[in-house]
C-alpha cells in the first residue's frame, strides 16, 4: 500500500518536472538560433517600415500589439560574439525596448554594441519566441508571421478534425465561427505574440477533447498539459480564454449521456487540472530563476508581478489606471468588446434566435437541457476580473477576447442541445477503459 501511495505521488511530480525541463530545453533550442541572422533580417524589416507604431489598428475592430511584437523581436537577442549562454538566456529572457527604440536597439546590435539598457522578462516563459526566432532567422518578420499563422491554423484544424471524429463538430464549429465573428480573430495573424497564444488555447482544447473520450486519468494529464502549455506560450496573460475553451471541450463527451453528476465531475476534474498546470508551470520558471537572480531578488520580482496584476502598480509605484477594481475591469473589457467588434450585433441577433430554437428542440426531443449545465464555465470571467483586475484593466484591448470566447462557449453549449442523446450508454472510468462504449 505504501508503494502504491508513493507511486501515486511521484508520478505526477515526475511528469510536472519533466514538462518544466522540456519547456526549458525548448527555450534553450530557440535561443541557440544564431542572433546574427535575426539581427540582419529584423534590421532590414525595420528600415522597410515594419513596426513604426506601438499600437496601430488591425483593420478588424481591434488594436494590434506592436509594442508586444517589438519586444518579441528582441527576446534573447544580444550582440554577436557577446552573447551569454542560451542556457542562461532561457532563464533571464533578455529583451529590448518598445517600438520607439527598437530600430536603435538592433542598429546597436548590428554594430556590436549594447548601449541601450536591456531588461529581462523572467516573469514569462516566452515559449512563443522559439517559433518566432526560427522564423526571424529564416525569413525576417514575414517568416515569423507565416510560422505563427500556420501554428494557429493547424491548431484550429486539429480541434475541428477531432470534433468530427467524435461527432461533436456542430458545437465545436459554432464555437470557432462565433469566436472568429465576435473578436479580432482575422486581424490577429500578423501579431507575433497573440497569434501563438490563441493557437496554444486551441491546441489545448483539441488535446482535452481527445482525452475526454478516454478516462479521467488521461483527461487530468491532458488538461494539466493544456494549462501548462498555454502558460509556456502566452506572453501577456489571458488565461480565462484558454480555460473556457479547454473545459468546454472536456464536457462535450458527456453532454448527450443524460448523467449530470458525471458531466460535473468531468468538467471540474479537467478544470482543476488545467489550473494546476498553468499555476505550477508559472511557478516553474521562477524556481529556475532562483539560482540566477538569488532568492531575495526573485521574490521581489514575483511580488512586483503580483502587484501589477492585482493593482496595476508599476515598478516605480505608479499606475496608469485611475481607479483599479472589478467594476473598472468589467467596464473596460466589456465596453471594448461591444464597441470594437463590427459583426457583433449581427451575431448577437442570430444567437438570440438560434438559442430559442435550440432550447425548444432540446426540450421537445430529449426532455432535457443538460448541456446548459456547462454554462457554469462562464463564471471564470467575473472571478478572473475580480482577482486580477489591474492587468485586465490596463490591457483591456486584448483581454476583452475572454468575452468573445465566453459568448462563443455560450453559443456552442446551446448548439450541443441539437446533438443526439444516448442515455443508455454505459460510462466507464477505469484507466484501461474508454469513457464511452464503442469509442
């Protein structure tokens, strides 16, 4: 019995440590890409007029994060011949300045200088920089954009293909279409940072949807990895979006089974695993930073990061928000979503009509509205805005996407009422057996 308990403890610990080391190894590989090629290509693109502004409009009602992209261009970049070890850079995550000084920064690098103060982004994994640096070295900014776009398209395609395999394409397709129509989805492809974060969310959803048709153990580890992978890739933090997408996919396997307890258990189990994966991998990079920065300095950086998320407080103690709080965060994000999504009013009208029809059909056909229980997932939006109002209030122009995803999950859940029910299907929960007979 003691051996069994030890195995139960050390297996998840080993998986967690393995994930952290794999992510660290990927960063080392990414930062081993020659800086010389990146400096030459990015410098040429900057001279051609790329990234002249920090926050230009993206043509789809949203705002392009030029600031974030300029930071991303410089992640891990140091003068040729003066680079620190990629093993060290994978922990310190050195970065340059915003768009107003990016050109000067890369010119200095090209001249073998580093006179501009270099900062670190140790609070982020910055895993998306692996793909970005490969693209920058191969084809400059255009190369990085192509790789990011392919990453997102392949992630969405993977989710749709798995949904087709398990005959839940209707609600998943609705989710994708509604999200694309009520956000700046089509304007996100040129953005180096956000396109990869969204891709990581869809990859997590695809993985969890596949795992949800197996057993609870597989689902737990898949959800854990989905949260961990999103934290690894995402640079500027919008976890409610990925969480809702992933947990919705976790519940789809059971919406037609007529078993409320099993559905709740599956969704809660996946949700706990996702949060653990996200939080523990966030902490994992700080643990790696202890030997480099020292315990005291690292803890100060952690507290500063938390202060920023909670209170929008900058390093110098100032804030860019007059009054930080839940109401302000909701107002900033929700109003931006309502006023900067051109197709939203048309999608809302269609959604109201479709919702009435789907609820009527679900009750007439099945005498059950069980799938609607998954709407409880949406509580993550007010919880997140209440816990982390500062970050959400400052960055409302991209964190607002959580409302678009929440609305997409709502529409997809309603669409799930149209799925055929099979209440006689026997549910299984042993590790060696699938969730549903015949799958």
